[in-house]
C-alpha cells in the first residue's frame, strides 16, 4: 500500500513556519501514518491523518494540546501542526522515540525480560506521568498496551498517541478506549472516558505488567465458547469479577490454562496485592470513590523498589515483605538471606550491594526525586566483609552507634552498616536493621 507522504517531501509547520522533511515511513494506525522526519535538522516524528480522521474537531483538539504543552518529558506530545500543499488534511510533529524503548506487547510476548526493579520503575513513572496529566485537567482516554513504551534496562517510560488526550469531561470524541482496558461503566454504555475511567485502565495496565495476565480473565472467561460482543460486555462490564477476589473465587485462574497469574501473584508483597485487590473490587463497585489513585500506585512502586533483595545463591531478584513471612527464592527455591536494611520513618530500604538512596528517601519535601543519589552502599576497601553507606550528598551526616558514640560523616565518607546505628541525614533520621 502506498504511503500518504513520500521520502524527501516537505510539509510546513504552523508555529515555526519551517519545512519538515519526510525521511521514511515508521508505521500506521487507525487514524493515520507516522514518519521519521527532520525539522531544522533535528529528527522528529510526524503523524499524518487519514482523510476521515483529519476533522476540524481533531485539529481544534490538537491546537488546544499544543497550547497547553506537555505534562512532562515522558509524553511524546504534539509540538506543532503541519500542512502540505500537495496533500489534503494535516498532521503534527512530536518527539521521536529512541530505539531503546520497547512496547509493553514485547513484555507480554516475552521478547524482553526486564528485572523487577525496571518494572517497578516503569510502574512508578507511569503512575506519576498520568497524575501529571490529570492534574492539568486532562484525561488520556485510551490507556493500553499500544500507547506505552519503556526501557527494559532501567524502566524509563514514554507515552505516545497523545493526540487523543482531551479536557476531562468535555470531549465528545468517538475514542472510548481499547477493549479489555475500558472501565466497566464504559463497557456498559453508562459513561464516557474521564480521569476516573483512566484510573481503571491504569490499574489494568499495571496488573498486566506485573502479573502477565488480565485481572478479570479467570475460569469464567474459559467457560465462554465464543467471546463475542455480548460475552465481552458480560465479562468486562455487567459481571466483572477479579480473579483473586477474596470474597468470591468463582473466577479464580485455571491452574492449567492461566498459570502466569498463579505464578506471579504470590511473588509480590502484600501491600501491592492489596492495592490490586482494591482496584478490582472496590474500584469496580464504586467508580467514583473506590479506585486506586495515581499517587497510591506511585507510593507503592517506590516501596516495591526499596523492598528488592537478591538471592545469594542464584542472584535472582526477590521482594522482602515486612508484613508476612518470606518464602524461599522463587527461582532456585533456596532460603533467602536478608541484607541489612535502613528504616527511615515508617519505611524500610533494603541495603543491597547496589542500593542507592535518593533525595526523596531522606527529605520528605523532595518526593520521588531520583535525579541525584545521596548515598550508596559500598564495600570496605580493606575488609570485604564490612559494608558501609557512603555519603555522596553535599551535606554532612551525624551518626550515633549503639554505645551512644556520635560521629560526623562528611561527603565522600562512609558509615558502617552496624545494627542499631542511627543516621541523621539532615531532614530525617534512619536506623540500621539487620
């Protein structure tokens, strides 16, 4: 099939009034085609709409989004509109996605195998990014696999297809979401997309990422002979039931056909499982007040990162659950050995060989600040059996050991990870546990 635009073709941008030069075709979707292009010698992505999608309403929506600006650099946000004297309709320019970012579909099909830290970081960035979007009075309307990319090495995310973002409760667009991700009230035809329905879709996306399964597809889904529209409406709309509902196990995962859910679910700490349970029980019954907020997911993902420990036998990532007795390593099934941990306020951070503390750990006013580490676990330069916490901040710490001896730890120096040692980081205090 011929593409709308050709390599070397120039389109005109609306704000900078410059030429955007098409380089090559990247892909197509339901609304249009996406190309790699050059704008002032800088690589960008150019989306060009099919005639049926190039409506005055779509153009007006884009103009609104461009004027408002991106919520953060995690969104491949529309930069400016583009037109062409050779082609009808219009398109828009947006940042180009780096090749290191992979789709969530790659995760589902096991084409990539990110670690738990990368997954937790991706979950953190997703929840934080959608919170920033919602704070601007916008709703995404179509949170799903196809609109999110992440770096499997470090968990950084990018959110695309932002031309469907709309002012909350003001859009009359035909975009209602992606099947399996839409909130039950949308499936039933009782509501249109909003920030509240975004919250349900976000919970589904996170569940898929961590449990590799849909939260409502248990034995009831297997019993359906033909998954047609009436069956989907019943499963996802009129009779949705969480596969791990504590009060009703009639839709529990099938041990033979739905093994992913049964394998992954028990790996996570209770606090994360409790959030998912709330999202798909209260969040289904009460769409206005029962849904898990982005800020709750964000806090849980930070806590999840901090609870990672490594198996000393096979080096697999596991989670330490402060609320339950911990099982053996999920990978080699041998007993886990806990590293030291530091308690800061009500939260614990496991002090593995590669643990870093960030500003948000030691200063409540700098929530979720991962820009610069302030402390790093390190090994004693002479005795490899002794581990410490190195001060890599600009501030001097004060420490008190179990004997009551006080010592300053200036930047570049370390404090030994000894049981009971208290560390005053300046804004808060931590204590070493073992």
